[in-house]
C-alpha cells in the first residue's frame, strides 16, 4: 500500500512556527502545541540537529539516551524536506513560498543555482544572484538573536541568505558549542539558536549503520552538554530540518520518454523538478506519470502550489524558480542528475514527502 504524502502543517506544529512563537511577546502567541518544558521558559535554546528525523530517532533511541528523556513528539518540516529550504523557514518563520529558497537547486534566470554552495555551472554566484535579494526577509523577526554555528559557515552566501542579521558566534569544535550557549544564557539572551550538522553528513555518506549510531551518540553528548548549561527558567528545545531515507545504490536515470521532453533539471534526487521544453509541460506530466507513477508522487507545479505544499502564498517570482513537474519518490530511490552529484555517492537522501523525511522531533527539557 502506497504511503500518503505528509502535508506540512504550516499553520500549526511545523518547524516554521518555532521562532515566531518563541519571540512573540508574553501571551501573544499560543505555545500549547509546544512541549510543556518551553511554555513558561524565559530563555530558550533552539538546537537544530540537521538530518535527525523523528522515525530515525525512534529507531535509535537507545543511541540517544539524553534526548530520549525529553518531553515532546513529532512535528512536520517543510516541502521540499531539504536543508536549504527548511533552515530558512526555521530562521525566518516563513513558508518556502514566502522566503523563496525553494530547494537545494533552483532555477534563476535560466540557470540552476545550488543554494547551499551558492554556485551555478559558471561558478560562484554571489554577485550575480545576491543572497539578500533572493531571500530578502530578516531572520528571527528582525531581532539580533545569537547564532551558535560552525565557524566554517560564517561567511558563506547561504548563511547571508538565511541568517543575515543574526549575531554569529562560531565554533570550531563541537565541544565548544555548549560552552558558548552557557555564556549566552548567563548573559541573559532570551533566545539562542544553535546548529549542529554531524548527523546529516554521516547519514549521507555512510547510511544507517555503525558510523551513524556512533554519530548519534556524539550528537546526544552535545545535547547533554547543552542541557548541563541550562539555568533557572531556561529550556532546551531540540528539533531538526528533515529526516532521511536510505536509498543505497538505487539511483534512477530518467527514461528517454521523459528526458526528451525536458530542457533542465533542478531540485534533488528525492524532489526532482523537471523543466519542460517550451509547450511540453502537459506531455512531461503525462510521460512522467506513466513511467514513475508507481514509485513516486508525480505532480505539476500548479498542483503543488494550489495544494498549499509550499504555503498558502507563492508569489509569481518564487513560482518561477520551480520546474514544471516534480518527481517525489515514496520508495527508496533517487532520481539522478549528474549536475548535482558531489564528491561521494549519497547513501541516505531526503527531500520527498514521506513520513521518514517530513516528520522531525520537537523535544524539550527544562531543569
């Protein structure tokens, strides 16, 4: 039986609502959907563990004994369930259709921009596609929230796009993250945003196995170290941007019946956008449905927009960044695009609408 796609609950328990809810004046926002530990907290640390889906956490709770004691449950991430889009929704409090960073790779002015690398086939694109223009909204509702993240990320264009205006406090070793958080708590910061990328990196490269379990234990150590820094009336809220699916070697090249009708590809392996040749959008949808309808949800751009998958509002400039037809697998496969391959084959991937990718934890602790 085919799993039903998980709809992102943008109006409720969704990652995009975390920051606006926590930054709202006392009593001005409903925190009832959040874990009890954060509802009355005066200070909150939001720790994003990149790539920790709810289902993967459930399958490996014994590897994360600290986090397993926290209060809470699953919430939804955004569509597509990918880092660039989800982190921007977390920091800005906006849906993908509003902030406009609508995928790992998206079409801008006829060329494909890799949002995490901020590069096109021609190379670095920071001057041609200014981050502050493509994503013009201030993070953290315009407030100068401290951002505790890897120092390597401080000067990247993607950081400029989704963290511009935040006060970056870089760490070079994961052991420094909690100490920095503790200093900020004692300085009275009401909201602290912290980001850890290890789980996602290991899942991509190694899949679910001994390396993954070792990384979960390391991430749980980070959680424990941050918890140890909490002071009175402070809480720690742990969430993620997406989950993962182990696709292994199951890479699928587009069939000739489909590829002959398209001019470009964007997105990623589990949310692959097909850009039709002029006048061929309907033919691409029909061909892709005929070939892949048994292994993927195949939807047109307009179906996805009308269905609210990117939020209730998608402006025409943002809609132009999508392809004409999306392939979103509900089985463990990935649709190949040689232009978005990296230095090693990816074992785990994400981007689609399955529960393994769309459900993420929202777990909290207060002393």
